[in-house]
C-alpha cells in the first residue's frame, strides 16, 4: 500500500485517492486562470490539487513555502519555488520561506553544523529564482527564532494532542520529544504571514507535506487566525523513472549545482521511452509519457508550448530518435543551469532575512 | 501513596524516600558551611538535599532558579529567591531567572494575556529580594525567546524520548504536544548560563521540580555542556497546617501583596500548636514544631537565632500563649512585607532583561 506522509513516501501513489484521503480539492481551469501565470508546473498540470483557493484568490493573500535543508536541491525543488516566484510577480504577494533546520536535526538526526550550512546553500538556490526582496522573507529556525514565531508555535502546540501527531506522522514513543513538537513550528511558519499581515496564507508544497497544512487548518481559527489554503504539487518523475526525485540519489535528478558534464552524463543515462533498436523506434515510435527527458522538458525546460507539442508528436511517431531528444534536453538543461548559476551568484541572503 | 512530580504533589511526603527515589544527596554541614550565608532557609534546614555541590562549589558557578508565573507569590516563594539573592551576595555569581509563561499555557491551560501579566508581577516580587542588576538576568519565554535558548531546547529535545517524558511527568497521549516538549525548554533554561559562561549551574528549586534537573543532567554532557547541580528545598508548611503552601488557596499562606489587615487575619486564623484552653496550655505547653506561626518565624521572619530559641522554649513550656506568639508573628510579618513593598516599588524590570 502506498504511504504518503511528511516523512515517508513509498508505494504506487494514487493521486485520486490522495485527494479523498487528505481532503484536498482537485485543481480546476477556473483557479488556474485566476492564478494567471505561464509557469510551467501550473500550466502543465503538476499542481493538481488545492485547498480553499476559490475563496482565498478573491482577496489579498501571502504565500508560504518552506524548505527542509538538504545537501542538494534538485530541479523539481527549484521548479516549485519558481512557481512561487512567478505567483509573486503576478499577484505582488508577500512570500515567506522558512528553513526548518530544527526539523532536520530532530526528525532526521542530521548534523547541526552541516544542516545550517545546507540551509544557507539551499536559500541561495531558492532566492536565485527571482523573488522581490521587498516582499520576501526567509528564516533559518535555529538562527532567527523570534517572539512571534515562538508564540505561534506554543499557541498551536497547546491545541494539538499527542495522539493527533502520532496518527498523522506515525511516530512511536521511542522518537524524541522535539519531533512531536515540530509540527507546531511548521504551523507557526504557515500562519506567520497571517498573524503579521492579517491575510490568509497559501501554502505551496508537494502533497506529502499536506498533513502540516491540515494541522494548521485545524487550529488556525482557534488561534484567532484565518485558515490557510494550499496549492499542492504532485511528485515529479525522476531521471531513472522512479516515482519521485530524490535529494540523496544523484542518478535520480539534476541537482542545482551539477556541472555541464554531470548534466550531460545524467541525461544520457536517463530512463527513456524509446525502443530498443533504431529500426523498432522508427517503426513503432517512442513513448514520451514515460520518457524522463521529455518529462524534464515538459515540467522544467521547454517554455514553448508549440515546440513541446511538436517534440511529443515527433517522438511518439518515431520520427525523433532518443539520442536527438536527449541532446535537445541536454542543451536546454545546460542553458537553464548556466542562468541559474549566474542568478545565484548575485544573491545576498541578508536582503531577505526576517 | 505520595506523588511528587513537577505537576502533582500529594500524599504524605517522605523526604528520606525522595532522596533515594530522585537520587539526590542529603545536605551536609560541610556544604552548608561552603555556601556560607546566614540565610534562614539554609541555616534552618529547609534546603535538605543537593546534587554535586561538593564538586561545583570548588569553582565558579551560576545559579538558575525559575518561576512558573502564578497569580500570587507566597512567602515561601519569596524566601527561596531570597536564598538565591543571598548566595549571589556571598559568591558574586551570575543568576538567571526564567519565567515559564509558555509552560503555564501549555500544561495548565491558563489564559495567555493573564499569564504574561502574572509573570511581570512575579518578577517584581522576586527582584525586590535584592539581586545585583549587573549579574542577574530574567526572561519571559514568550517575550524573550532567543536563538541561544531555542537552540539549547531543540538540542535537548533531540536527545530525550517521548517515553522518558511520559514516565517522568506522567502525561497521557491526550495531552498537548507542547507539554511534552516543555521539559526541553526548562533544560535550556538550566543550561543557558553554562552555555554562555562555561561554568556549571546550580539549579535552586523545591524537590518537586527535581525531575527537570535529572533530565538536564541526563543530556548536558551529550550537549557538550557541564552537568548542572542542584540545591533542593523541602516544601514549607502552610498556615493551615497543610503539607505545602499553595498559590491558589489564600488561607494557606501569606502572599506578597497581602495588606496588613490580611496578614493579621490570616495569622490569627492560622493552625496553632497551642492547647484548647488557656489553663491546659499553661499546664502542658504548646507544640512549636507544628505551630504555623512558629514555622513562619523559623523559616521566614526571625533572623535572630537566640530569639527564636527563646520563643521555642517559652511556647513549649506553656509560658508563651498562642495569642502572644501570633501577635509577635504578625508584627514581624507586617514589617517584612512593608519592607518588601518598599523594595518592590523601586524595581525596574528593564534593568534585568536578557
């Protein structure tokens, strides 16, 4: 059976089932239109679910999208934050990006100093995607915990029973007490812009993080705050054809700091929807729907809808060879990351600190 | 059976048993001598136990003594903090006094705004006892949570399992997650001076708070910090003869803000060790060991050892009547609180904030 919670994703994920199980709503063309950006993940269906966006998009709102620091950020992480940046550009909204270095230490047991370094590196990758310094704040929990966030966390933690956290997160009594408390910190993150600015928050995450949104929604009104909404992402396919990319399996994804040579090597070895032989491919055509390179073009690299449709058709018909598709993807990816490195080198974290 | 933990004190308390159960050491004349003050609680045996003081008193140390804000502070609370102030005078040590407004909200469910008000009022009563502003810091958790304390709490919380907190505090799964986390904040308080000043801490509390010291001692070295010691107080008898004073039973104790009329009324109604009739009292004598007024003189009000011994003898022999003992106690208490009110009115909290 599939398992999807903030600390475990395994099995075959049935996104339709998750909609029911988690109580989210499916994305609609109307909401996509209101969101109103040409962001690839949005226009190509990766944000497949939401909470309360019909209501929240009628007025002002803020966006919260956080990051549990990891050694590497892969292209799907970048793409999600690109969607946040694009929504900020469109709507002029305040964006809050908390880095849960505390969570990593508590739940994953990662090293203290290393976690803080990872948080800093991750923040540069995220900010490189184009946030407005006047409307964007980041915090590293262990560096910037303040009265407001701590108060929100204590307040939230007073309204959630241990039984609830056990049920949602699946922790046992042998787990440390900080792990049980951390959801309250996450809720504090989600509600912080609402507390400061009196506008509802839209939490932007992958579906596995939705339990935190549910907990935040459970307590928000009892804390005198507006219920947060959510914009929810599917997992995006890995290079090896797996269910999702991984920050700890280098073969599974392009990472933010991959060199050109690594990009090339990874895509060349990526899972392909092509046939085993050239002649079979020409005769029967390839399968772009399972081809990792094509998925990368679709969700991350090919802005041009016509061009993407053309590649789809031509690969499916067998006209375009796998090698050709891959080298096109490689050239697009190299350009994407060259631009990313350039943007990243200009980022000054100080301009965004809470 | 007696129950003694930070959130429940009931039954007949056997202090000898607690020494074994909690693993504290009994106070010795040698340690009392090293502590070296004429403080009443110290010289009259109320601090009956300790942890590691033989070792810690050999070098520099800091003192931590906190307060869970309550509506009223009674005379035993004041007396304990007077001991802290007296030890600071003698040893010139740094004193840290954290106010756990967060704990009150989490564990007791008290009102947010009210708790913060109580913390401020309590802090004035404590600081009135004579702390050196250059060597004393207070914090209200919900107002002054900072990076250092939060980091210590997260670090501690990563090293304590839920099972341990359940066993020590007796909480059930229906309790909120903040209550399970709070011990980590308390440990952060205890270890904060050690973290900042590299000296061991002596935690000064009543015996019911000792479980927090034990938890702090369990994790300190794994956090790279010196193990804290402790100086541990018995419960002090209430005016109604109960096992301990209560901040919520006005008859049980003199409160810091009692008026002269209240002081008089409370002591007049206090539990007496006198005989039922004047003639019986004259004939058989009273019992100062159970007499609330005498206990008040002994632990809080009578500095003069000779005078105290004289009263003891004279009440026991039946020479001194209960009325006489009470009116002497009333006059001493009125003086004590008049001085306290005067000292309190001069306190500026700002001079002590972390």
